C-alpha cells in the first residue's frame, strides 16, 4: 500500500519541478528560446543580417558543447524593416507564440526598441544588449533592461568637444536623422559643445529613408561649417560625405558608433577617408593582427560564405555574454535567477577589444566607454583608446591603468 503513495508523491514533486522550470517565458526542461528583431529588408538590412548571423554563430558554438546546463538554445528572428510599427508586431509575435521568449537579444534600432519595450515588459521578457546606444536602453532603471554600449549622447558629447577644442574649430554643424536616434546624437554633441563655449552654427535634418542630401549639404557649406556631426547611419553617411566632397566642402566629419562599419569605406570609396567615428569593438578580418580574431573571421566566412563585419561581432558578443550569464545562473533558469546573476556579473575585455563590462542592481549600463577611429586609406584605424564618460571625467587606459588623458579632459 506504501508504493502507490510514494509514487504519487514523486509524481507531484516532478510536476511541481516541471512547473517551476516553466515559470519564465521561453524556458523548458530542454530548451531556451530567445528572440531578436532585426532589419532584414530595410535601410539597415546589412547590419541586421550580420547581427543575426553573429548571434547564430554563438548559439551554434554553445549547442555544439551541449547547450546551457543541458538546455539547447533556439533563436527566433523577426524582421522590422527598420520600422517601429513593424517592430511592435514582431515583439507581439515573439512574446506570445508558443511558450514565448526568455529574452530579446540584440534588437536593432533605437525607435524600434522604444516601440517594443512596453510589450516585452508586460510579458516579463528581458531586453538584453540592444543594438542601440540610447539612454532609454537602461534609463529609467528597470529590472528587465541591460545595455552594453556607451550612449550616443555621451559618445558625441566628448567627441564633438574634443575635435572642436583640439582642432580649434569655429563653426560646428550637424546633420541628423529626424528620429530618436538622430536627435540623441545631435543633443549629445550640442551638450559637449557647450562645455567648450561653442554652439552649432547650422542644424539640418532628414527623414528616415532619405537618399538625397544635396539641400542639407548646401546649407552647411553656405554656413561655412568646419565640423559636421553626423547623426546618420550607412547610406546617409555616404551620401552626405560624398555630396560634400564633390562640391568642394571638406569639414571634419564625425559620427557615432552607428557609422562604424566597413560598409562606409566600401560604399563610399576614397571619398570617405578622414571620417571619424566613435566605436568599441574593432572590425574583424582574416588578416587581423590578433590570431584569435583571424581564426574567428575565417570560421565565420566558412560558415556563412560572407565576410564578417563589426555588426557580426556585436551579435556574436551579445549572445556569447548571454550564454555565459545563463550558464553561471545554473539549471534553475528563471527570469529572477538570471537577473540575480547579471546583477553581479563582470565580462572581461574580449578578443575584439570590447571594454570590460560590469553590472549591478543599480547599474544597467555595462560599458560606459568608447574610443575614436578614423577611416585612413579605406580602413578604420583606432586613433584613441577608451574614454570614460562616467561622471564626465574622461580617462584612457594605458598600461592597464586608467589615467586622465589631457588637461582638456580634466576640465570636462
């Protein structure tokens, strides 16, 4: 008579454990389902494709080693076409189909993330390392937000001020995409200029998807701009700079990390030489100096029959860090347990040069640093090491120690 009783208790315990394992969306006893929303058909389709492939490469590597604590990873991909309205529909689909998703990883676009976040929060879905450097990706503080990139605002606050000060420039101007992303770049540069007693001589904008920038360039040329802040992305950067060069307008150009891609020199050719951008991880290549990067780039090329870009790296490192955090969380993976792990997590500087990242219950921006790179002879060349924005006291890393770089930065 004892055996059936014990069997019933065992079944009840198993059912309870199984139910506990499924209290968070996207998690079963054998699988962790993740989601991502990319632009696969719009103006940033090249970014989206490489982000998707980089994430899938990290997932395949983890699954080849047995997954995460016995669970295999699965990535669901939706296309936003770089349209916030489509991003909303994609988020609704990902968070409601089947068992939903555990986390949204590497979602591309500021406006797109902003549109999708309310849906994710309602469904208790973590927004993990979005491909947006907007402050809204970690502010206001929310338990489901984790960001890994210095904000566009802070990137441009320091970069614009530095170039104006060091170059003794007198007439800074800006061209920006008229949306959340472009305005963040513009406002950051504007704030930086104020710290050196300067202001924009000319501001001009364009609608998302524009292809003709002749009128904007003409306005900046007429104003005599000697610095142009680029609140642009790929084709808008190439279009603006190319139009400027062709008309004999040659100011200093500087953009955010959104323009740090090999597509700029590839599409724009020699005309793009001299353009600056803020950045973190370096673009990978099979002829890189670092052997691990060469091996990784070759592996990527073989797997996808395509050369990797820095966006491949962004996707790969975002997913790789998720795997590390999920593995450290242990077999009892829930939203709460993952958050507890992340809030004490440190990710060391990786082979691509990404800065160290740390998180806590009150610190959801893991990486407050950026560096400056310039296109020289058709390739991006790093021209400064990391500059910290925390507390508005920028420093750089030299010989393993953080030091104030110059008297100019001490004043900021």
